[in-house]
C-alpha cells in the first residue's frame, strides 16, 4: 500500500484570482511505514506572493525568481504520486490549486482525482474531534507530536508532520523510529474512507484538440520515464 502525504504553499488563497502554487512537498509511506523517499520543489509562479501569504510561509518573490515553473517539473511530480493514495490536510485547497496548475498547462491533462485516491485528514479529524480545533498545531498538541521546529509553514515540513499525525490518528506508529519500537496491536479506530474533494454538476464534454492530445502524450512519456514504466494510463490502454 503506497501513500503520499502532500502539502503545498501558494501565493494566496484563490486560484480563481490567479494565485499559484509555489512549493510542493510530499513524503512516501509504504505499508504505513515512512520510507525516507520524498518529493520537494519550489516553483516560479509568474506573479507576486501576497503579503498575507508571505507572513504564513516566509517564501519571498526574490527567492522564487530563478525556480522552475510547474510545467517544467509536472512529469516528475505526477510520476511520483501516480497511483498512490494522497493524504492531505484540507484536501480541497491543495487539490484545487494543483488541478488549476494542471489545467493551465493543457485541458487534456487529468485531475489529481483521476490518478490518485484522496483522503482529507481535516475531515477525518473533524469526525474524531467534533467541535474542537483541528488545524495541524492543535492536532500536534492533542497527539503529542513535536512541532517545535515549525516557526513558519513549509510544504515539506508540514507533510512530514502530517505523516506522523496521520499514522497516530489511524492507530499506527507515528515516529520515524517506529521500526525500533516493540510490535504491538494497533488501537481500534473507526474505518476511514477516502472522501470526495468536490461535488460538481455534470460538465459539458469538449473533445481535445490535436495539440492538446500531443501535449497529453508528452506528459505520459515523462511520467512513464520517471516512474520506470509504471504509467497508469499506459497500462490501462494496453489492457483495453
């Protein structure tokens, strides 16, 4: 079972207002064990970071000016997450931004929901702790997760913290050194199922243009190369 704990930082709060992703951080779990494998990338957003966002994550326009754009790294990113279960705190926010980035590249690219299952740990926490604060800081305090090194938000750091929280919240070991601990049965927890990120009306189907189909094939080539031939769409096509 492969899971990817994911977080992003952005220039602001609304992709509909032109805000962009500026940092992606992912850590890998296999069979509920942290593997040490991760994906981390800063991005040039081609717009300024809002003052309010800078106060949250401390990522400046000057720092980002020479970073690659999302289109430059999309193959590596999709290759890393393809086929995994994504674990995200407040999933509609991060998934909405990443789907917006994909849509800016080509209408033929799939949404994250098409290549991954998605579990929202904020929805999970609200079910487990109704009426209480359920942001990362509050949950760390509740579950005795050390986040004293977290002065500002950062995508990779927050993904690492969320990985520990998720494992504890779902009854498993939450430490990087879990394999050193004595084996013991996990405490019973309610079954957590993946949640739908969005509910939307049926959309009008618009066929992709020749240029969009060519761009789609280029992205599949990148995913296939970076995933060692494990591109999900290619397998589905060959099995059809």
